């Protein structure tokens, strides 16, 4: 990546009825940089739309993909684990066809297990995923996402630790999820810098220059994430977060997941460019 790009989580609201063709026309008009294709209910997309997205990427838009929600690499039933691996692989295969930058997904739930055991289970399944993709000559970035509830595997420390073990596994840092999971912490400039510092220390400058982030407003309780909010209707300190992005010279993508995706994505981009 040569700069930091700002994407919407899915088709912009203004283009919902026009599909992907309308999406990229809208993004161009708004001077945004691309979108995250949302496969949250299954990896289903027509060949026509794959070609349309690929052509948009060729025109300098950037696309990422979000895998299905029905993923749990620590499930009790082996068939659910196998299905989860398949869903991640299917997301990666479609992503390659459309020349996407990376894929992200929520990797696992603790299911009441010891966290070290869960980590090893996630490692084991990630080894399978990475092995298959290597055989298929698919070099897409695989990015487990930081999660918003204490029942979910996926603290930023866990995901960084996993990323140390594999060449093409890097974090997807959802700053709203980290903020919600911690009960309102990780919302200051110094706390944001702490995350970037750890990534740079553990994974190197390469990870900071090939970044994948999610940002949104968020409502939370002591149990963590409740729902996404519009930035200005939340306590998310996005201005100090973007200052940290700027000062660390982060390159890659920021995907806006607010309910008003393109409006907040534009707010984020314009503020970042003003720094």
C-alpha cells in the first residue's frame, strides 16, 4: 500500500438499490477509495459482480472481504470447525478472483475453554487454511478481526501472537471492538499508540504499512459490544485515533462500519487529510 485508504463496509447506502455498479460510482463521487464486500451470511456472489469488482480494483479502488459470521474455529463439533475453515477458504478464493487486498473474519469463541487451549485450536485450523491457500497459490492476507465481547476469541494481543506464526496472517484491528471490549478504555491517543507500537514491535514495519482497520461509533455494556453507532453519536475518539494513524505513517485501509457508512467514511478521510 502506498497510502491510507478509506472504505465503506459494504455497498454505500446511497447505492443500495444499484448494486456494485452503483456502489463504485457513488464512491467515486464521494472521493472514497473502495469497499469491504460483506459475505456475512455466506460467500455468495455472481460472476458478473466478481468481474465488476475486479474491474473497479483495476481502476484503483481497493476492495477487502468480510467472511461469514458463522465461523468458530473452536467449536465443540468437528463438523462446525470444518465448515468454518471452508467458509474462510471460500472467502479467500472469491477475494483472489476480484483482486481484493485482504479478508477478515471473527475467528472463534472461547466456549468456556482455557484461553491457551483455544489459542492452540485456532493455530491448528489456521495452519490448515494457510496450507490450502499456499497449495492454491493464493497470497491474500488472512486477517482475524479483534472482537467486541469477552466471550469471543480475539483480543489484539491474541491476534498479534497468531500473526507472528504465519507469513500471510496479519491483524484486522477493529478499534471500536477494542474500545467496547475493554469497557471504555482504548480511546486515547496514548492507548491507540500502544496498539501500533506492539504491532510494529512484534510484526515489524511491514504490518504497519499493510494495515487493515475497522472504525465506527459503538454502544457497549460491561459485557462488551452492543451495536454500532454513528461516530458523532458515540464516545469514539476518532480524531486522536486518526492522529495516531498519521504519526505512525500507517498505510493500508480503514473500513468504516458506522450505520451511515459513507458519511462517516468521508468524515474520517477528510479529517485525516486535514492533519
